[in-house]
């Protein structure tokens, strides 16, 4: 028969996590109620055989403690587990006591009590299968930091637990008048016929034996299961060792007390005395109540399962989902998007990116070194030969270009582009709803790119090294570069003209020419002229002057580039735009080659594998749970599915238990 309660406790544990306020399934437990200091803890500890409950006068039980005792023949060292906490199996009962104290004391005195139960399982070979709930004691003496409504709070909490089908263990101290027992009053409210209440009279040693006997015969409030008298006081630790079984110690002390007083022999049945008998009674009553409720419990599980299955079908079309399968599916979506990205972001794309940045660099060099040189207009118009000044200019520009740290610059640009693109596709994928997973993906990206960065930038830098000393351009390269250089200068020219047009539009042609005339006259005059325009207008005028000068230079340079002069590569000093562009093409080609091999291909190979590793193979159950929590839709689907599976399992177990019961009855 021990098996029956054990199986029911198993079912209760299966159902525990999925129960919410709407759930109607309740499996019977024994609920311990009593006034403060009535001896509740002592009784519970004597039943369990260990001292483990919080002690002290400062209202140490502030939360319900749902205690599951599991009888396990094979367990040589008893252990405890706090359900829902990762504390593992605790074999030291002092530690259990400490954890329970901490958990209770975490409720501040001004809150009084909290409904959230602590769930503790104790597994040992010497304990029965029992499910007990310890509740805060009814208050006897108030302290100033407690809430004024503490009595009500405790009464409400106890009332919540003493409902059907639970069994009420009403603990009353023998030295307090039973008529005043708050526990008995509470039980009478919910169980007026006393059908599911067991009375426990503690401290039998504190009153004269005749009085003790008359209490046990209580005729004012008779209980179906009667009253049991105990002497549950846990002896001083100096009188026993924590390795000893407390139940045996308490029982032997009770035996000597009861046998020393012949009055107790007058009791109608001796099972009315002692912790051992109380324990036997509890086992029997719990088992009986569970068995009596079996059909009702099975029916409520079935009805809740029907409801849950219907919801699951309607909402999710019965599609099975786990956090793992959800991640795997979404990972496929992400990988498909990544594949598309890898096809688009190829070496041509990298080339275009680097080209744009080196074009900028080339234009900056031309602007800094050539276009600000006042002799450039004359030089462009007249020169067919090259003097040292212009030779030096080009050589230094080439040197700046080839020594710009292309390895670092180009690799960084590509890694930044890749990071950006991966972030974009990850945010658009279903992982966009999972900040945690998104971070994993971004970290994976960064880690691979970081690993590849040095190798790539070094390779690029090493391979462009020869260009620092000499750059040779062939005819074909010159030809291509010439037309690119023309396009580049043309673009710059257009930008310059657009900027002029903008100023002209804002100021109007007439006002603009007045401002320009003023600036001209001012430049020519030796005396300062009276200011005829606002500072803003004058600034705009100066900008216009600058742009017009730049336009003149660019037009001239463009015509040179288009002229015969720039047709041949030998005229590189006369056509620095073509040569610099050709150098930048050489640098880009080398960079693209190595970036493609060392960075792009490696990244495209490693990234999907890294994702599998991080999101499929290495996530702990906690990480999976927090991943699920990030998506409310996923969370409710998994919860509903989990509930359905738990109900199915519970129903299967309760049905087979019912079948076993029927068989035993018919045997
Ligand atoms: P709780 O507040 O209801 O949990 O009560 P406790 O179990 O902490 O007991 C309150 C006090 O009564 C403690 O000092 C116990 O040692 C003492 N006590 C408990 N049971 C007995 C008993 O059967 N006989 C005697 N003499 N003292 C007891």
C-alpha cells in the first residue's frame, strides 16, 4: 500500500508546475495548522525524524512549506531537495534549516506572511510517503513591526489550504484550553462534522495525566479520526546525536512517560497516544483520502486535459514545438538569409567598397597637394615637360597611398560591412525577437571576424609592400585608369557645380554678383571698404569664389585628362589623377584577393557552424528557458504544450493506479 501514496505524490509533482489559479485539480495533502508555539514544528520533525525547521520566537514560518516525504529503501543517507532551486541534494539537515530560515526571513516583518510556498522533498529509508504542508502559526503575541491585519492574513492563508480534499492536522497544546484553540475553530468552519480533521494534542507531559486523558476523549468537538496525544518536544542536542533518528528518540521518551502513568491505560484505544501512532494514522488517512478521491481526481485531470488539448489544437494546430526545435527552425531561416548574403557580398562588392574609399583618398590627396597649389592653372595650361616640383608631388602622393596601412584599413572596412549585414539579417530573422539569441549571433560574428582580422590584414599589408617601392603600370591598365580618372574628376566637377548652383539659388544671381563684386573690390583696394553685406552673405560669397576657382581647375584638369597628353603612361607626372587611380587599382586588386580568401571565404564557412555550436549544441537548459521567455508567443505555446504533456502523463498514471486498485479490491 506504501506504493499508492508514493504514486499519488509522483502525480502531484507532475501536476505541480502546470497548475495555475484556474486549475481544479487538487490531490490531498495533510495541512498542519496550530497556534504559535503549539508544537507544530516539533510534531513535524518527530514525524520526519530530523530537526530541520526554522526555530525562534520571531515568527519564523512566514511562507507555506510544502513538504514531500519519499520513502526510498535504497537511500542510505537521507537527503533533501528544494524544488525549483538548483541547490542539489542536501544531506546536512542543519543546512536545510538554514536555507528554510533564509527563505522565510526574506519576507520582511511588515509584510507578515507570503502565499508563495517553499517546496521541499525529503528522501530517506526511514520515512513514510507523506505529503505535508506546514503553515505559519496563528498569532498569540503581536510585535510592533508586524502588520495590523496579520491575523487575517494568516487566517486567509490557512483557509486556502484547509479546503477539501486536504486533511487537517489541528495541533493544540494540552496546556491551553481546547475551547480556545484557533486551529480547531478554523477546522470546524470548513469541516463542521470533523470528517477530515485529525486532532494532535502536544505537551501531554505538561498537564496532569487524568486531564490529558479527558482531553483525548474530547466530546465537545468529536473528530472522525479522533485526537492523538504526543510529547513531541525535541530533546536538547546534548542528549542525542544528529545521526540518530529523532522519531525513535521521541517515541522512546513518550513510551516511558505514558507507561509511567497508569491513567493512560484507561484510554479506549491505545493508538490515541504517541508520535509513531500519529505517523501510522497519517499514512492511513492520507492513503484513504487519496484513494477515495481517485476517481474525482482522474475526472478533473481528464477534463482539464480535454480543455488544454482543445486550446492546443485551436491555437497551434497540434504542432509539436520545443525550444530546441524552434531554434533549429529559425536557424535554418537565418542560414538561408546568410547564404543569400554570401552570394551578394562577394569580391566584386568588396572591390566596390574599397574602390569608393580609395577614390576618396585619391581625391583628398589631389585636393591637398595639387588643387590648392597656386601654380596649377599655369602648369596645366602650358606644361608639356615636367619639373621636379611636380615629380616630387606625385611621388609623395604615391608614397602616402601605398603606405596608408591598407591592410588594416581595408580589412576593417570589410569586417564592419560584414558585421552590419549580419546584424541586419539577424534582426530581420525570427531571432530579432530574441535579444539574448541575437547577442549570441552578433558575438559569433565578432569572434570569427576577430580571429580572421590579423591574418588578413597582415597578408594584405605584406603583399602590397612592393608597391611602396615601385608601381609599374602597363598600357592596358593606364587606359582603364584614364577613363576612370576622367569619370572621377567629372563627378567632382559636377559636385562643385551643384554646390555653386545651390548658393546661386539661395542668394539670387543679382545679390550674388553684388557680393562677389564687393569681395573683388575689397581684394583690390588697399583701404578697407565700408561693409555693404552681412557676414553670412560675405561667407557665402567667399565660398562661391572658392568653388569657382576649384571648378576652373577641375575643368582644366579634365581637359588635360581627355587630351593626347594623358594618352600614354609615360606622361604620368603630367596626369597624376590617372597614375594615382592606377596605383589605387593595384592596391585594391591585391587587397581583394586576400580579403576574399582569408576573410570572406573563411567567414562564410565558419559562421553557420559557429551558430550550430552556440545555439544548438551548447545552450544549457537555463539558457533555453530564458530564450523561450523572450518570446511571449513561444512561451505560451511551450507552456500549453508542457501542460498538455504533463496532464497526459498524470492521467496515464492515475488510470493505471485506479486499475491496480480495482484489481486489489477484487482479489
Ligand atoms: P510551533 O511554534 O508550533 O512550531 O512550536 P514548536 O514546535 O517550536 O514548540 C514550541 C515550544 O514548545 C518549544 O520550546 C518546544 O520545545 C516545546 N514543545 C513542543 N512540544 C512539546 C511537548 O510535547 N512537551 C513539552 N514539554 N514541550 C514541547
